[in-house]
C-alpha cells in the first residue's frame, strides 16, 4: 500500500508542481489537493492521508490553526509545513501546534521527497535552530510536579507503555514492534492519550509526560 498524501496550498501552480513531483514516486499517492483549510478536518476525514503537506500562509484560516484542528481529530497523521523563511517564528509555532517538521518552499523540488521519507520512518525534518527552540519549549511548558502531586489522567497500563515509547522518540511502527501490537492499535492508543492528557501535539505530550513524571 502506498503512502497517502494530502496537500493544502492556495497557490495553484505549487499544487500542480508538487502533484507532478509526487507522481514520480511509485509508492506515493496524492489523495487530496486543496486551496484552503476552512474544511480541513472534513477534507482529511474524507481522503484519509498518512501525511499532510501544509502551507503556513493560507486564506481564511492559517496553516497553523489548521494543524491544531487536524491534530485534535487525527493525532497519528504526520504534518509537514511549507514555509518561505526558515527562521520565521511561525515555523516554531507550527511545530508546537503539532506539525512534524517543515520544508522550505525553495527546496520543494530537491528535498520534498526526502523530507516525506524522513517522516515516513519516524523522523522530524527541521533545522537544528528550530529543534533547539522546540526542546526549550518542551522543558518550560509546565513546572516540574512532584510525583505525589501529579494529576491522575487515568491512563491504562498499555497507554502508559505507549506514552513511554513516545517520550523515548519511537515512531508508531517502532512502538508497534516494541509492544507487539498493530500500527492501528498504536494509533488508537495515541489518540486516547491525547484526549486524556488534553494536548494537541507530540511536543505537548512529551513535555507533559516528562514535566509531570507521568511515565
């Protein structure tokens, strides 16, 4: 089965260019191409992508806001942001909102396929400077709470095992292999973890688990 990809970009030429590029990869399938994100949750639900390519600047609602909406409903989907400037604060905001990485628009033709492959195998394509910002953000999301004061999120033992794997940087496929469960089961556990911890991104999940010593 090929990797299903959905694209959100208001520039028709970029959508067509990316579509042609993705079609050169036999195991990539462009299942949706959209000019706005106003119906992003519905669009994602209908086309069922594994990866979403998201432009930061979108009409009506920003790509960052769309990431938050998509993450609430589909925490398992990998989201790759497209941006013009690497040091843009919005890139950092996108990662904190739940994006898995980003790519500069100037390098779509040469680096997009590699970036998607990196996501596919559990990586997060981003520059060291942005990664450093994200790490600092994780460490300051909340103050450290003593174990006896940590709230009870009512996680099951299996959910705690999955959460521990997420904290250790394992991809969904690696978690499945580690716990001997299916990819779909991992996705189901992760969605419940997001709901119980009241978070919308992997960054928040890891930060909360570490700072509140949940696992």
